[in-house]
C-alpha cells in the first residue's frame, strides 16, 4: 500500500523515527494486499494483529493500524478505523523469566537446526540469540548493528533507547563466534550493511525474529499458548535474555559497600541504563536476590556493611 510510505514520510518529517512502526505497518500492508484489499478494513486489521506472539504485541499492532487509519480517513472515508480496545493494552511490568544455562543451550541448539538447510539462517539466529544472552543487549540494539560496529572484542551501540551511544566489551568466546559468523557469511554480510541479515541479505526485522523465537520455544516445549496456557513460571520471552544477564551478574555481585557501588554502576553503564535506578529494579527478579537484599539490610541495620 503506497499510503504507508506517504504516512511514514510525513511523520518522519515531524521528527519521528518509527523504525518498529514501519516494520509492523509494512507487514500489515502485505497481509491486506494478499487479501486483495486496497483500503484498511477493521476486520483485516484485527485478524492480522491476532497473529502476534503475545497480547501486548497484539495491542501494539492494532494500535498502529488504528493511528494510520485515522490519518488516512481524514481524506478518504473508505478506510475503516479498527477499535484498539479489541486487544486491550497490557501492563508494561511483567514477571521476568530467568533462563537456566541448560535452557539457553537448548535455544541455541534449536536455532542451529533452523531451515533452510545450508542457508545463513541457522548461523544468523544462533549468533543473534547467543549475543543477546551473553551481553544483555536490547533486541533493537542488536538488530541495528552494522558490520562496522563490530570491532574485534568490542561492539559499538548507536542510537540506543535513550539516544546515547556506548561500547560493549565482548567475552573472548563471544568475539570468536562473531568473527566466525562474519567469515562464514562474508558474501551476505557486506562491509556497509547490517550485521544480522536475512537469507536475502536484508536486515532482520523484529517481527520475524520474535515469530521465529516463539516457534522455537514451542517446538522445545518451553512455551504454551499465550491466551490459554498456564505455567507455574512466567512464559519466557526474547527480552528475558536481558533480564537473565542482569540477574546473573547481580548474583555474582561482591558484598562490600564500595564494591557493590562500583559493580552496579558498571552494570548500568554496560546495559545502557539512563541511571543506576533502572539497574536496581533487577534486584527483585529472583528469590535469591531478594534474600541477598534482605540479608544486606539486616547487616546494615546492625552496622555490618561499610
């Protein structure tokens, strides 16, 4: 649908970036065109949004199409505006899923067996998911990496969530995997292109990554249906690699007050938090960390922490 291009151009002229929105709207446009539609139909938007991997993503998808439809309807009343309340907004705060080492290994092994056989896809997803688990990067940061941002044992992260850039130092094993990935697929990963690419050589889109990850979890028996399934633990998600990285790092935090301060500041900087307060949130993620906090508070009350 050509009107998606004009809408994005207009919003970007006003200063909006809309990277994730663009991917969702183009996905909807392809879905609608496949149904032979040239205007937005509310029912089509609802059906498309229902294909998302979580209730939150269902809401976000339908919301984006509704905003587009309202914009277009001002000039062409043939467009229908879907009601975003069909999929209510989900709370932003959810209990994180903390992956075990075995679960991370299972996910990477499953990624290595993705099809098509002989294509770059298995290596791309295995390397991407491994990088997220090993560094705690945001998925958007990883997908925006360019080949030039990989500098041996360091990654340059640009245009972060808070419009700040930073350097992420890699463990030698992670640096080796990234270097091998570059060598193996140098015909697809071009010098001025994205680091993580599809089999067509284009940048991976977030919707495709989330969908692939969801299907992998289901095939491994690690995820149930988001609308009907019940688990004792929260259902895992891609962003939980970041939660897991932070929690494991905090569990290894030293016990003396000066060392704790340095550890928290270093972790906040490494993860790209705008302030250390964002890092302290992870202290509530597991019983072990909450127990550590309680022990530290008791020791402080008795004058035991300096």
